[in-house]
């Protein structure tokens, strides 16, 4: 099976991935990008130019809150954590994605040429 080395994420997907990673515990931006890359087995690489605007957007929507604190390198970093509203959003988006995957799977598995 061949796999693409990089993917263009559909609109809104990055927000879902960020919420999922932050749900694991407070984390700073650079570590979020690293975890997404690591968990996706290097298939997804989030650029800073996409990551930080998404973090600010999620913070503005009250899905995330952030506090400054020392990172593992000793430098100050903004650590993000999920709010109650963010947990609800993560649950809803995860369910929507699962349903979309199921429906797209049905269409892709349908034998070509059949109409029923």
C-alpha cells in the first residue's frame, strides 16, 4: 500500500487535531505540532503559519485557555488546555468525522456501475 508523504488537510481539520492533542494535557504550541507529526507517523507536518492562527482562533472561541509557563528548555511558553466548551466541541467534531468517514466509506466501497 502506498501512502502520500504529506496531506493537505480539509478545512477545519487542523482545529480538530489541535483539540485532540490538547485534550491529552496542557501543552505548548511547538509540542502540539510535534505530537501531530509523531502520532501521524510523519504524514502531517503543521507549519507555524497555520498552527498559531488556529490556536488563537480556538482561544477566541473559548475552546482553549492558555497560561505562560516554563517549557522543557527553560524558556517561557504559552501552554494551552481544553475548556469545558472545548471538550464538547471535540466530542461533537469527533462524532461528525466518524460519521463522515463511515458515509464516504460506503460510497467508496459501493461497486461501480451499480445504482442500488
